[in-house]
C-alpha cells in the first residue's frame, strides 16, 4: 500500500488520461473533504462514474476506494495536523542539536535550495508584471498575513497601488469587484490548497487577471491557471516551517521591482521623505513652540 498517496498522485499526474486528471484535481484540491466522502459523492461532484473513481484508486496500487481513502485520511492527519507537524519538527532534531546554530543552518540549506528551485524567467516575469500592473491584489490570509503585509507595505512605498486580501470569506469577493485585466494577483499558499486560494484564482481567471503563486506545492489544477509559480521547499513535508524561504522570495521581488522602476521608485521614496518632513518635523516644531 503506497504511503504517500498524495505525492504519488502529483508524480503520475502528467501521464493520466483526461478523466483521471479530473479525479486527481478534485482530490488534490479538496483533500480535507475527500477523506470523508463516499465514492458516490466524489463521482457526483466531478461528473464521472463510480467505476472511474475506483479505477483511480486501483491505479495508485490500492485494492479499492476504501483503502485509498483510509491512506489519504492517514496522510492528511500526519501532514496537515498542527500538532503532528510540530512533532515531526521535534523528531528532526536530536537532543544535542537543539540550539540556534543547528536550527539556523537547516534554514540556510533550504534557502540555498531555493536558488536553484526558483525559475529565473518566472521571477523576472513576476517583477515585470508588478511594475506594469494597474493594481496588485495580494492574497495573504491566516499565517500568511505577515508575508502579504510586508509585500504590500513595501510596494506602496514605490507608489504601486496595492490591496491586501486578508479575509478568506465572502468579504474577499466584495473586495474583488473592481478587478480589471491590467491588474495582478499575487497569492501565498503552502502545504495544502486553501479554499480561499481556489476562489481567488477562479475570480482572477474569470476577469483575465494574471496570478503569481508563491508556494511550496505544485497542485496541477491551481498552477495551470497561474501566470507564474515561484515554488521552493521550506522543509520536510508535514513539518512545522518558518516563513524564511517565502520571505526571501518576497524580498528578492521587492529589490527586483525597485531596480526595474529605478527613478520612479526613488522619486516615490523622496516624496515620502518630503511628507515626513512637512508633517512630522515642521508640525512637531510648531506644536513645541506653542
């Protein structure tokens, strides 16, 4: 019985026929629901026969769908449960290794791996899209809020119009009503496909807005609708990870944008400094004199 059935689906995805890809897409992007669904519910959701779903399970080496669902449930529990991810992190270190140096050296190794993992043409293409966009929509919800906030904060300082979507509920749809084709979507998503990412990408696609995905997973159904995917491993799958690698990607994008904008970026920062002097320094002096 295959242990990592989730990864196995991704490994064989390219060789699957069209109907089997539909089943794979549904499972990869809805794993938290599929682990509770019977065959009939899955076939109904996808629009295929029950036999097709069973054949898919057998293609992966299982006797039938119940065995596959059991393995998928086990995988989900081990890989996506917060407590299990921290347990895995602890297991990765021997007692003698729990110190700042060993922990940081491990982070550095993943940073180094990201250098070859990130496609340079996609990186430069993302920089170009940011500089040309009428408005940049950033999706950074939950634990990814920090990354989204940092990117939005720095881009605004270059006079780039930015909206940071922090809510994964109906409020996000309200915020996306003013989309135009000249806009750009940037989304952060890690370790599993979030529901808000699926909504974000679908709405962008409907409005012909390109999307850049910063991630550590290559989910076929999602990446096919993204203009660029900047994918780099953050650590062993199923372990607790720091935001160091995606933050490095974010900072690299910001430096790339500053370099490409050149005088425009410098003028924007000079204007910010002028505002600071006029408001904080002069106003503050007047208050002190009064």
